[in-house]
C-alpha cells in the first residue's frame, strides 16, 4: 500500500513538472526514484545487474548506437553502492567477525588522497566530482565484497559464467574483423588508416576510431588462465578444456592485440611456477610449447598486416613490430601521442624536483580529462600529445607519485593475499582455482596500468579488477578467522 501511494505521489509530481516543462528537475526526480529502488535490492541482485549491464549492454550501446554517455551507468551504480557498503560493514549476515580487513586502510588512503590533491590544486568542484569518476566511483565494490556483503556461493557461481563472457566475444569479433576493419582502410579520418584497433569485442568504442581492445585482451588471457587452472585441478575434462580454448583462440588471433604477447607468458609463468620447483623438465617443455604458440600468434598477426610470408618471418621485422611496439619508447608516435615509456619521462620533465607538490600529489582529479562541463588544466595545455596515454600516466599527473604507488601497492598486495589463499586447503578446489586466477589477473592488471587506460576507464574492466581486490581480501580474512565456513 505504501509503495502504491509513493508511486501515485511521484506520478503526480512528475506530471506537474512536465506541465511546467521543468525537464531537468524531472530527470533528478526520476534518478532519485531509480536510486531508491536499486538500494532496496539485495547485494546479490544488484551486483548481478551491474555485471550484466557492464559486460553485455554498455559496450554495445556505446559501439553500435554511439551513445558515449552510457559508460557512466556502471560508475553511477558504483556511487549508489557506497550506501550498500555502509550496510555491509554493519551487517553480520556474511561477516567474518573479529578479523581486520587488510587493504581497506590503503583504499581509504587513496580516496583521501583524491580530496587532498583537489584541495591543494584548488580545482573547480564540478571537475572534482566528475573527474574522480574513474578513480573513486567503483571502489564501493571493494568495500562490499571485502566486508562480506556478498554470499560466497554467489561469487563461486559468478566465476562459472566466464565461458559465457568469452563466447559472447566471438560473433562481435568476427563482425568487427570482417565487416568493420576493411571499411577503415583508406579512410582519412583514421590515424594512419589503422585497422589494428578495429576489433574490440563487446567492450565498446568507436567503430572508426578505436576502442577498448586492451580490455578484450585482458579478459581473453584471464579466461585462458582460468580454463587452464580448471583443467590442471581436474575440474573439467580434456575435451571441455579444448572446447573452452576453441572459444578463446579465435578472438585472440583475430583481435591482433600485441599486448597479449606480454600477458600470456607472464600469466603462464605464474600459473606453472610450482612446476619450476617440482619438475624443471616439464616446466621447460611447457615453456617451449608456449614459445611456439606465441611465435605462431606473432606470425599470424604479421601476416594479417603484410600478406607476405617473407615479411612475416623476417626476424628484424618481427622484433621491431612486437618488442619495440610494446615498449613504444618514442617521445611522440605517429598518432600524435606520447609513447608508453615517454609518458614517464615527459611527466618527470614537467614536474620532477622543480614542482615537488605536484610530483607528490599531482594536479588534481580530472586534470587530464575534458567533458562538456569542464576541461582539465593539463588536457588544455597538452591537448596535442595525450598525457592520458595510460592509467599510469593519468594517476601520475592527477594524483602524483603517492597516488600511482598506492594504486600499484593495492593491486600487488591483493595479489599476494590471493596467492596465499589459493594454496590453502581450507578452500574447495573450485575456490582455489578462482583465487589462483585472481592473483594472476591482478598482476596482469598492474602491467595493463602502463599499457592503456582500460584498467580505470573501461567500466567492466575497472569493476572486475576492484571486485578481485575485494575477493582477495575477504578470502584472506577467512583464512585468519577461526569461524566455520560461511556460505561455502
């Protein structure tokens, strides 16, 4: 009865506002009602909506419908979840009581640093609010998961949907490779007539201007790690393992995202690290097989580009287009932006010892960004070289050395917690697999900080990484507790 009266009241107010043509007020009112409705949902339902929305809808609306502002939806969800985070902290439903929550102090320190940096640089309030989207909004997920706001069996089931996520990429990758990429050749509005970033899977972007291909690479490699770990632990048959590989490899090959040539060796090095201690010969054989797979990937990528076997298997050409491409050390590339290594030297040249405050605390959130409502000082000054080349450069420019090191420390420490938990017999085999995948994924996320902005700027990747941080922390808390299993 109360809900019906509320709906009737809101409807009357909305009708009155429409009559007065006060559409902005209507938008605020509707947003408030939607927010209240979402807060009434359980954490499990809310998280399910958030993950499904971010993975299957946001990228498609961005890519196919050209609705760029849709990327705000997951971040706004994140803001709403801060209210849920408070209730999770005080709720005992799934709580491991009496055990301190590691990492939470450092996450809070990162959030406080955002405020301190904004105050020091006296940035406009609108820039402080909107500019902090990528860095602050989604960390509510960490607090909910770390403080046990989600039942553990829900988390376990969520991992089981990873094959669906990988399979979802296949039709999109095929469409982008065979339909979109050929249309980009020869277009004057594409930098260098590039087709290399045309394949972005379901992670969004501009069909004729690039997109979130690094996020696609990250999820594909994490999928490989997860499937391989399942097979090693005997949880799936060899046939199913090869089936999962058949879902992953087409996207991996057609996407031509060279960062996988760094991510795959690193991921499998950590995955098979135990073999290095127990059976060096098997580790050596596995390394040789991995090398051949990587060489095949490189050759496949090059042949797609050159169409010539002679150029494809030229050693110098392979080196220049793989190793040097990843280092990207040039001060300015052909696309009018700093190279991945050059961003650090440029940042030091412009700050360094001459501007110690900015070096430590940065120039304030939003300084490297631009929107219809504000333009950051750095974006305006360095518009021609893209100082927001990567997440690492954004953190350095906006939050300084302190923010950059805090972010890396949080990811690295969480990875260590997940690693220790993955070796514990207190967890089921399925949980040890997810924890093993988690600690490797967080290491890869650190690498991705230097490669691109995807870790903080692509909603699904940002919330997934933060989710993994919270997951690591909760499992670590469980290990330190003397309570029986809760929700296992």
